[in-house]
């Protein structure tokens, strides 16, 4: 779909054409799911985020400004839905942790039995995921958009509703925290 055709489909969707909106969903669903999955780290949560995001987009389509990029606008909705979900899950987790008697969290298995290389890969993946989970929702969103989706700082700011400086700072904080959290892996390589 070229830019002219995409603009026509968007215009029809804004006028209430459900088939046109379905075309927008089909066009963007993969990239939206990929972003939601990277932000939430869970397939079921990502599916929930995608569904909620498209529902919000449909409801707010009349407020979309045609001069903006639809994909960037949709990424902002997905980012916000992902952050909302992660915050609510964190609040539930904190509440459960506070209610537990021993306060110990269940630790997932380090990996599948097999060759040493598979065990190492599983351990690295687990540590990276744990480090990502320790980021604030905003930092994780900024990091995901920058390093997994390859978005520019301006695009990250637009997607997260931040100024350029705040977007850059969020990415910087995330990278700094990940470096600290993953430093033991680097020392094991030596």
C-alpha cells in the first residue's frame, strides 16, 4: 500500500468505514504486536495490549490529526497501553509480595537440559529478561522503541508523549541500568 492509498484508507476509516479500519489493522498488526511483545515480554499480555490499542485507536480515530503519521500515533497508543498494563501488573505483584509471609519470589528455571552452550544462552536470556523487568515501564518502553524497533529519539518522544530531552534521558537511564544489571555476564566472558 503506497502513501496515497494509505491516506485514502485512513480518510475512509475516519469517516466510519469499518472495512477501511480493518485494512489499517491488517497493515499494522504485526509491528504493533512486535512492539507490545517486546514491551510486555509475554505473548498473552501483548495480545491483550494489541486488542486494547486497536479498540482505543478506533474510538479516537476522529481525534487523529491527518498531518501526523498514523503509525507513530498508533505506536503511542500501544506504548501507553503497554505501560498501563505493566504498571498494573507491577502494582499487583507488589501487593502480593507484601502479603506473602516469606517475601520470596518464584524463580523460573534457568534453561533446558542440554549442551553447555544452550545452558549459557538460557541463562543469558533469563538475566536479560530479568534486567528488562526491573526497568520502569517508561524506561522499558523507551529502550524497546530505540533498540528493538530502531526508532529515533524524536519518534520515541512522540510515541511516549515526551519531549526530546526526556525521551533521550529515558533511553539513557534504561541503558545504564541494563549495563549495571548485566555487568556480571561480561565478567564471566573474561
